[in-house]
């Protein structure tokens, strides 16, 4: 508050003296702007900044903002809410369609992830359409704290606190533009385990597990969507409503698996997402996952699929986060001998998207964790599915590897959903076989070893920023 008062005062002085020395011309447009620049986090060699641009002059239709760094080693590597380029020490942000027009007094929030070497001083100047933004402020917020514990506001759900989500830089951000991590559970295939998803089980997930997230795994093949498109679409919608009623985010998973080329289901995906996106557009709790696990298919084919399905979702629900599966069972290519560079070098041409990473703790260990650690500063990642066991969904429950993974995801603020909140007779399931025949989902006796670990991890207090 103090800061913005000072900024306004500075602008008034600047404009006051301009009015005295310049003879106003009737046709000249009033010009002026201010920028609030904040480094929101910084790590070795990299940083993330937000840039709030306020137009203090007449309405502008189309704009560029120049940000002059004092140091040519500072580079914008990825930006949002504008098209970012850089030449020498000047980075330029050009409006995107939806923020092209800035009325008098209107603001727009931009941001970027940057790299630097040596020191990272704040920019020396900003200008909007060539006019210096006087009275601009720069600041650095407290950073690098990723493990703070906090008590969530009593009686408020994850969706009430965080509202509509968006991708900012490499993070999932809440309505205050602050990075958050969602922790939750995935269904098993809803064509097989439908009876596990009812009021009692969802109450337990929201109230006892304190889950932020409910992933709805809608298989396309294997007796799934293709056998009854309207029936599965309506079941997904009702599960979205059940999650919403309990303040949880709902992740709609188009669970392709075999065949592994998502383009095999391209028409089905367009039909399905057009329908669910239109029906759920006004909701704040929906996230779309467009291809569970592409496999045996190139990144170029997956990217092409994504660039056809995402516009269908955007046409109906423009502001929702969309998650794109990656090559080799969503391993960022690692399980087929590649790595994250194929995505970094050839990203999907869309904004407000994240990339899926999946792992099974007993099968995927240090080299996969290394890939995630590297990729996390370059790509927005979301672990939409992982297991505590072998990639088969069964076998040994690997506590050590699971804990190593979850510690890493917590540290990087990467959201996750565990496979599965079901009573399947396999070690990945969180509930003991037979649980879904009864009405008790809350007592500790219904949990498997995997379920007990996940419930203990997920139910700890969230740390959602509220301003
Ligand atoms: C598994 C189920 C298993 C089912 C099999 C085939 O746990 O009961 O028989 O699918 O449909 C994935 C997939 C997910 C798999 C899971 C475990 O996304 O569908 O579920 N897994 O194999 N990727 C890696 C592992």
C-alpha cells in the first residue's frame, strides 16, 4: 500500500511539471505508464519476475513494453501474457490478443523466467510504446522458501482459496499469481471401478485425506469411452461436480494407453473435449489432461495432436489449464531413450499449458529424478499420475523411492496425483480389496501400505499463498 501511494505521487509530480512546460495540443494523446517489477523467486543462475504494467495515458490499442536490463547476461527465457523477445540488454514484451487494449488506468500482469550470470540487478528503465514509465517500482520478494509449513485458513477449501488456476513461468499459480502445489489422487479406470466414486469415498478424500485434487481417469479403449461416448461424458461431468462440491480440483484425464499414438483418438478427443469444456467452462476447478500416456510415437506427432485439441478446449473454456502428455508413457521421452530437450526445443504452440510426467517408484529412479530436476526449471511440469510400485501397477511397494520422489516434487512445487484411489487387487491401490463394497472409506483399516503413505503425505497442511 505504501509503495503504490509513493508511485502515484511520483507520477503526479512528473505529469504536473510536464503540464507547465509543454503547451498541450488538442490532438495529442496523453501518454504515461508505470510498471511494478517484482522478482518473485531466484535460484542459482535463474529467476522469475512479475511485471505489472499500468497505462496512465489515453487508451492504447496494441503495445510493446521495453524492459532494459543493466546487464547483457540477463536473458528472458520464457514469458507469459505477452510475446517476449530480447535484443542485447533490452527485452521486449508485445501484447497478446486479449490484452491488446489498455484503457486509462488499466493494468495487465506479465511475467517471465530469466537466466543471469554474476549479479541480477533490477531493470534500469521501462517504456510503453516508446514512452518512459516514470514512477515505476522494483522489488524482490522473499524467495527460495519451498518447505514452509502453514495452517490453511479454517473452513476454506483448495478451490475457494486458490480459485482459477493459470500457468505462470514453470509453475502452476493460483488466483493471486503465486505458485502452488496440488496433491491428490487419481481414480482407477472409471469403466471398472465406478462404484468406488460415491459421496462417502469423495467425502473421505476431501475431509480426511485433505486432497486438493481428484483425477478422473477415463480410458478411451479397454471398454472405456469408445464403447459409450455419451455415458462416459456424463459420468465424467458428474464426478467433476462431486469434486467441485467438496472444493477439490478435478483433472479430466483422456486416458489413452493402447494404441499409444494419440492421433488414433483425435476425433474422439475433439468431440469429448468440445463437450466437457463447454459444459464446465464456468467452473474454476477443472483442469484438462488431453493424452494420458503417448507411447511408441514421436514428440512431433504428440505436439501435432495437442495443437489440434487445445484450440477446441480454448474455444469453449479459454482460461483453463491444459496438460499435454509426453513421449514414452509421459516420461518426457526418457523411457524411449530420449529426454526433455525434445520438448524444450520444440514446445507445443499454446499458452497456459503444462507437460505431464509420470513415474512408478519401484521402476523409475535416479535417472528419471535427474530428468525431472533438470526439466523443472525449463518446463511447467505436472505429475498427473504416479505409482508407489512397479510400472505394471503391482509388485513391490517401494517406500524409499516413493519418499525420494515426493520430497523432490514438494521441493519443486510440482503437483501430483497418485494411482489409484480404488480397491483394485494390486499394490498400487490405496484401498484394500472389498472396500468399495462398503461405506467406510475413513478408518485406517481400509488402507493398503501405499494408501497409508499417500494419505499421510497428502493430508499435511497446504501452503497456499492468499495474497
Ligand atoms: C493399469 C492398471 C491395471 C490395468 C492396466 C491396463 O493398474 O489394473 O489392468 O492399467 O489397463 C500406467 C497407465 C495406467 C496403468 C498403470 C499401471 O497410465 O493405465 O494402470 N500405469 O500399469 N502407466 C504406467 C503405469
